């Protein structure tokens, strides 16, 4: 299904950006648009030109800076004001002059909203729809119409809601998207309404919010009922509970319903694109997001792992590679021999026979004291190496370390750390400063080893998490620290557990550096 047969319509840059805490600059919006174009969506709603300076600037810059290969940029706006001709309305003029070949108009289809929010008559609202659609069509632009609060309006005044749809279509709107603006519909009742509207001979679209947790299900139900235009947001962004997650909708329609929406190569980029958009929006990605989440194909229980070892399809609904994701084996106290064997194979180690049992026993022993290896693959690999060789992997021997925090008379705080270690036959003493004791230790360790191991210049600490394991002990509680590191090519996690948070941090830091050096090709002692 290609071309204009079915529309995948993204509204991340407009509706998605209304999410609490999500603020996109014009440059951010341009980057996100390029990522969405790479996925192969048909339409990208860029915002509301004329309504705010940022969106007006976006459309101005998009003309020269946004070279879309697959998507068409769409401008969003409202029907004309009551009592004003569309040709004379400055908001309509901004849409006309936006440079966008497609305009999506939002219009009232709920009688109470017309009377209470627009403060006009039902007849004038229909005239506003008719006049604005026909005017923009006459100016050469393609027009879609979002029938706002349609389903609630249908329940309150069925005849008027349907008349709003009919008016838009007769005026020249190519698509009328039925909006579950409050997100309260359920799939079966929504499908019945969509089926009725399709029966009017109107091309129907669907726009769902997730307030009842049904946005994706409602979108799929609408498509099954005859909608040929589906709207959603990257990663399910949007105000309140969010919009239909466009990645989940695409995955379901293409892989479950057999609809040819994007190419196989584009679909295989979906996980990368989902995480790239998260980086731009600075919204932490949900690890449990369907299809593209880090945990979407992660297996933890020993029973699952035993089955996956025989046939991955037994516990996976699709091949993760189809959407650019990977199967992951999580090693934990729940893990059996199969989990460890599969994880070892994933890391390149043969753990057949008694080797797997020894590793399982070691993992369970460590996890009983507070360790976790689910998010610490690097620590687990170091553990594997130690169990298989009987030797702890070391590129340096630590003699001692210390870290102090000083509060200065001006109220500022500074941390200083000193490490003493032995590496390549040398005794090295190094001091580092930082904005906290762990940061200072990290800097001191890099300074100490940087001359001998220049690869450490690429090492970056990208995440740091602390968990108090035994809260009843107060400040004397046992502490777990998880550190995520990267070197520009790969990311890895390490874990440390101690009674002291600084000591736990040092353990995780030390393992992060060791893992970096191992994969840089340095032989360990």
C-alpha cells in the first residue's frame, strides 16, 4: 500500500510537543522531522504558523533547510473566526502563506463546544468550516480536517457531528480525521461510529489520545472499520496521557495486518529513530515500549530462556530485527542455566556443561547480597571471564583511593580525589577535582591511566544511579550503584555494591574502565 492509499500522519511536532516538560526549539523540530522522514511517514505536521513565533519560524526555515524525501510537511490551524471571511482572517492567511502544500484544520464537531468555547451558533460553525476549507482549496492547498471532540459530540448530538463531517467533505476536505480528543473511547464503540461515518462516503482518518489506555487499540479498530488515515506521535508523546504511539501503530499495521506502509529497510530503522527522537526531546525512553523499547525483547525468567534457547519464536511475537531491535538475555537470580548459556553466547563465550552451573550459582550468590546484572552487562562479562579463567581481569592494581568534599567560605563546594595505583610496572599517584566525590574519583582515575591508555579519552560516564538496598539502616544502609558508560561506539553498564556509596561507585567505575580497556584490545593481567 503506497502513495495516497493510506496515510501515516505524524503530529509529534505539534500535538506531541504539548507534553508536560517537553520543549522543542526550532532546531530540535527540524532534526525530529528528518528522523520521521527517514522512517517513511507520509505527513509531518510541523505546527501552527501564525499562532506562535516558534512555529512561524519553523515553517520559514523548513523551506530551505528541510529536504524531505518521503513526507509532506503539513501546517496546522483553525477554521476562520466567527463573523469574518476566511480570506480576511490573519490566522488563515498564515496557513496560506506557510509554504506547506497540505493544511490540517481543526474544527468543532461537538455542539456544546461550539456554543460554549467558540460562543457562536451551530450554523455559523458549519459556515466557518465550509468557508475555510473551500478558500484554502481555491488557493491550491490540500486540506485535511480534524473534527475535534468528534466522538463526544457524536454521543451528545449525533446529527450535528455528522453534519460537520459532511460539510467539510463537501467543501473539499480530502480527509476528515475523527478525534477522540478526551481519550475516553473504547475500541468496540469507536469502531461502530467510524463504520457509520465511512458509510457516508467520506474519507475518514483517526486521531486518538490515550487517557483510557486505548489510543493504539482505538486506532487499529478505526482502520479495521475503514479509516485510511491514522495520526499519532513518536513514542506516544502528547498532553495528559499522550497520543497514539505512532511506532506501535506502524508496527501493528505492517507486521500484524500485513499493510505495506513503509519499506522493510525503513521499518528496521524504527528502534534507532525512536531512541534518536528521545535524545532530541530529552525525554527518557520507556524501556517497555512495544517494538522499540530496550526491554521489548528482553528475557529474564529461566523458563522463558529455556524455550528461547530451543526456538526464539516461542517467547517473541516477531523477529526483533524487523524493527531494528535485539533479543536480550537478562541475567538475574531468576536465571537458570539456559539464561546464562544464551547470555554467554551473546557475549561470545561457550558456557556449556558445568561452566554454566558455576556462573548461575555465582550470580545468585552475588544478587543475594544486592548485585544486579540486568543493566550491568559489562560487570557480568567480567564475572564470566573470572569464572572461566580463574583470574580477575585487571589492567591496574589499586593501592588506595580517597575523596574529600570541601565547603568553602563563599558557599561553593568542591570535591578532590587522590588515587594511588600500579600499571605497566609504574606506581602512579594522581589527583582530580569534580563537582562531587564520585566525579572527582572518575577524573583522578582517568588522569592516572590516561598516559598509558589513551583510549580512555573517549570514555564517558552517561548515567549514574544509586539505590539504597536496606533502608532500615539509614545512612549506614547497603548501597548499589549502576553506572552507564560509553566510548562513542558502544555503551555498557557496570555495578558496585558496598556499605559506602563512594566505595560502591568506585567499584563500578573501576569495572567500567577495565571493560573499556578489554574491548580496546589490551590484555589483562
